[in-house]
């Protein structure tokens, strides 16, 4: 059995939906189909999820929602009309949206926003199921509530209740034909709709693949494969990555590879389900296979990624290394302030903590600095903003001398200054912090050094 997920670009209009149906019917093993909400039809278009967010915010503001409501319904009506599905499915979608809007006065804002956002995937799954039936195929929509997709945590950033795996496995054991399943959301134990973080349809697909012990999880998107570097930065890149490991994908996704949501790797990794990234528009291409382990060539890297939006908290104190618990107390301060850290390089008399800039807005920065000064009595505390993190990733770097030197030489030759470095004990990757303005030039320099 294969679980396949199709993103918003794969379901943006009727023509794309027909491609999806052809792909699914081409392989009888594709029995569970996870769908996103319709994406952009062209560069100037708006995703249905964004239309729903606008609709929710307008309703929460107590303003007239006719225009936003009509824009959402029109997207589904256009697809249904082109596919000749009849008016009933559009009426069902319209009634569903009206029922959701009617709950604006009874739900907290974050609960209402999740309820509206989830309508994109939920109604698209119903429409896609109708499209399969119209092609004479046995297919049905499956509800996350009925199948037991139970979530916990905050609305908009929910996590799966681990007990759901067994419930989902039992639910799918009774299904026949093709199951169309909406991504991105589930239900709390109280019966309220809750969503995963953005890109959550990837997470849904990975969860279902793990629950049913699928042979492979196929993630269809709009690129032929995962590329070793962002083609928007290095235009000459042509060859994709045929095979990579879970660890390599996780490192690259963390540093900005937008092809795959890094949280979505976790359920498949734990269940050891291979992940196949493929292109809806070029289904004959094999894509990129993400697996537990692969054969590697020593001294090679698989990819280079760069992410912006980081800052560095630098704490200096003479004889810091003699203070037992200094690092723990520093992290405890960040914990008290609700700040997660990304990296923590250090020197003998200095401690650095890299965090995401959005976690340390200007209004919080002063309070954090004062807290550090009061608790740790440092010689100085400074905040260095506008950092970009470069990640050089590859299982082939393990136990290979000179990899980091090669990267440093490439950046020095390009006139790019390094702000900080960090390497994990696994040697699968190393991080280099640079100024945001140097990001593109740095990526191009590293690509030239490692890929020629």
C-alpha cells in the first residue's frame, strides 16, 4: 500500500485535479490520498487557505463577510463546474462554510480561526472524492474525526496524540477502494477542530503512512526532486538528489528547504517508511527517495541550505568556565521567557545562544538582557541580529578530513566573513552563521566548492 499526498499546487484547478486522478489510478497500490486545500492557479492568485484566513479575520472583526465568502465558494464552484460534478457538491461546501461562520460568537478566536482554516482541506477532500466517483472509480471521503485523528496542544500548532496511531490503523483496515483524506487538521478530545502548523498536510500524510505501515509515502509537489541547492539562488543547478537519508532531509528542511515540512519527517522516520518526493506535473520522474540509510561516497555533501531570521545572544564573563551551572542558568532564563534555542556555540569566557528573531522581538529583548544581567552578572551582554544560517549537509562528510576547511576557503575567496560556526557530533552537517546580505553569494560559493 502507498499513501500519497498532493499539495495545493497539485490541486489548484480542475486540470491539476485530473492529473492527480490519473496518477492515483496508474498504480493500484495508491489507496490513501491526502489532499491540501487548492493552491495558487497563477503567480498573482491567492491560496484558498489564505482566503479562509481573511474570511475568519473579517468575521472576528464583526464585518460583512459576503465578499470573502463568495471568493472561497467560487474556487470550488469553478473546479466542480469544469469537472461537471453537478451543483450538489458546491451546495454542500457552501452550507459547511455557513455552519462554520455561525460559530464565530461561541468560539475563542484561535479556535474559530482553526475551524475556518481546516475548511480548505476538508471541503477539497469531499470535492476530490466526487471527482473520482465521476470517473467511475470507487472512492470515498474519510473524516479525521471518524477515523480518530486526535490532536493535543495549542490551536494552530497542534500535535498528534500518540494513541491515534492504533485508532487510525483500525479505521483504515475496514476501508475499500480509494480513500480521500483531508490534511492539515484533526480534532481535540473535546471535539474541536485543531490544525497542525502550516504545511500540515505533509504531517497528516506521514502520520497515516506510519499508522497503516505503508510501503512508501509519496509526497507529490511541483518539483521533479529535491535539489542540492535552491535553484532560485543557483540557477545552473540541474540534477536533483536521487536518494538521501532522513537525517539529511531533516537538516536541510530545518535550514530552509521548502520542498518538505521538516516536522512531517518524524512519523515516517519512527516507522521507517520511505518517503518519495515527486512532481505531479512530471509523474514519470522518479523524484527523490528519503530512506533510513544509503550508500555514500566519502568526502561528498548532499545539499546546501540557508535560512534567514536568526539572532545571537552573546554573554561574556571572565572565568565563566569555572562557574558550575552557568549554561544551565542561561537556558533557564530563556525558558522562563518562552524562547527556544537553535544552537549554542561557546568559548572559554563567552557563551552564545542562537535563537529565531521572531522569538526575541525588540520589546522582549530588553527584558531578557536585564534578566541575564541580574541572574548571571556577566561582563557584557549583546544581541547580534540579521544573521543567516548556512547548513552544509551530507552523510559522506563523516570521518572525512578537510570538509569544513573547504567551506571556509570558499567563503573567504568570495569575501564573506563568518560570524560563527557549529558542528554536531554526528558530523552529518555543520552550521555557518553569516550576515543576511551575504546569503546568496555564500550559497553560490559553497555550491561551486562542493559540486563544481
